[in-house]
C-alpha cells in the first residue's frame, strides 16, 4: 500500500471516528450519560455546581473535540 493510499485510509477513519457525538466504549458511555443526567438535574433544580458537569460532557464527545480542534486550527491560521 502506498503512502497516498494509507493517508486516504487514515483520513477516512479519522472522519468516521469524529462523526459520533457519543463516546466509544460502554464505560465511557455510562459516564457520559451520568454527566448529562447530573447536568440536567442541575439545570432543573438550579444547582449551579452541577452545571460544571458540562465541561466533561464536551471533552468526552469525539465530535465536540473534533469541532473544537477544527475551530482552533482555523483561528491559529490568523496568527501565523
């Protein structure tokens, strides 16, 4: 397999991995949804401390991380 073919396969795999909002793996999904439940409970009850559960929710989602890094890459082009 040539380098060009390998690069095409790698980019296709990266695109497929980054397209899901829910993390991969059963334990990661359980933790992800537990954070969502805690966050929603904080929103409903007005408990501001539980609103910090949004931070791990964002960084556990492959799609959210991909979007953040894509945005950071676009912004970094202005500073070069």
